[in-house]
C-alpha cells in the first residue's frame, strides 16, 4: 500500500479515519502454500503472521484465511465439517497465525468471496465447515469477517438461496460486508433478464442488504481509475465499469480523461448516496476497497466534501 510514491504507514490510515486493517492475499493466490496438511497450514500461517508482525502495524487487524493456492486450486477440502478433518490445512493455518503474538489482532477474514459459497450453484463449502471455523476461532477469543461478492447478480437472484447463501451464513460471522460490485459492473442479471446496473438498482441491492441483521453492512468500492495521473500514464482503467480505451482512445485527450475520472468518482460516491437515501446516514461499520494507493481515498474525500459529505 502506498501514498503516491511512498509506502503507507499506520498513521496514514488513521489520519484518513480508518480504525482497522484487513490483511488480504487475493483469496489465497498471493500467499505461500507449502502443501495440504495441518503442518503445512501451520507453517504457512505462522510465516504470514511473522511478516505481519514485522510491519509494526499498531492498529486492530484481521488476517486472511486463504481459500485458494497460488495455482488457483483449493488448499484443502471444505465440504466436510471443520471438526471432522483431523489434519486440516485450515486448522493448521489458524493455529500457526495464533502462535505469533500479535497483540492487536482481532480476528480472521474468510477469503473465499463468492456469495454462492454453500449453495447448490456453488457447493465448494459446507455450512458445517463455516460453522466449525467460526466456533474454533471464537474459542480462541477471535472474530470472523467475510466480504462476499454479489457480482452482477440482481436482487431476484440474491433472494434465491441456490445463488446466494449470505442469509443462511450470517450467524457464523461477526461482520459481513457485502460487495455491491456497482463500481465494476454496468450490467445486472435478473431472473427476468439483463438490465443496466443503474443507481436505482444499487438502491435495490442496498435495501436488500439493509433487511439483514445488524452485523451486515456494505463494502465501499473504488480504485485508481479515479486518479488522473494513473490513467493518463497507463491508458487503462483498473476495475471501473467503463472501458477507458473505448471512451477516450486512441487520442486520450486531457479533457476526456478528466471527465472519465469525474464519472468514476460519481459512481463511487453513489455508494454513500444510496446509504443516505435509504438509512439517512452511513452504516456505522463499513469496509473500504481502494486498490493500493491511499490517494484514491483522498480523491474521494475531496469529491464527497463538495456535496457536504465525508467519504470515510
């Protein structure tokens, strides 16, 4: 994580209003996997925790439980109950992380983002496994967090437990921050057909989230596509819903790039606007995705204040 060209510090996060950090690894694809046994999980988890400790992060933090291996395959089976697998890689990982004394560690982050999870169209994980992980982590005085992706699914799909199991798993997480994925997707799939992912459709998704228990909130989503210096240098968007090449290529004029960053910031601001329109306020607990540069947050803060709001 950087602030412009330098490495970000915990103080940089605090200055911007953040009070917790989640240590991620791309659902497991970016962390070490030495094998599939308990001992492998223990050593891999301890290695990551020792690295986290070396960073000197003096803020409450959550450490990932990796789902995938770097080659994209699953690290261990998650269909059986957690307690029934005596040589579980995942138990080893949790124990390995906890073997390192990180005073400000608050819990773990379940990295498998799919909202299908235990449903009939997902089927990669059993409810018994998730419950077992939750109980095991709670037994060590830690919390469990999940940030599931809804992708381009509309509410008609999210209401179907075959396609979305957030509702059935909500009791097994201390915090769930649902990804609306509005910033990334301009098209939404509903059971009655494909429709534009408009602001009104975002409202529908946030209302769907708001009907869940109090431990469920949303993820605020934005990335470096809003930074003029980033897109003028790369001539590529990061994960924004509109292609920069199609919008501004081949000339990539200053005027087009500036308008592109404004439009991207406006879409990201809609997450805040939707909460205000539905709740009259922001959720008390939010998680923020903003790629790898804290200047993204600075840009959104400046944009939001033009409308009398604070982004964080």
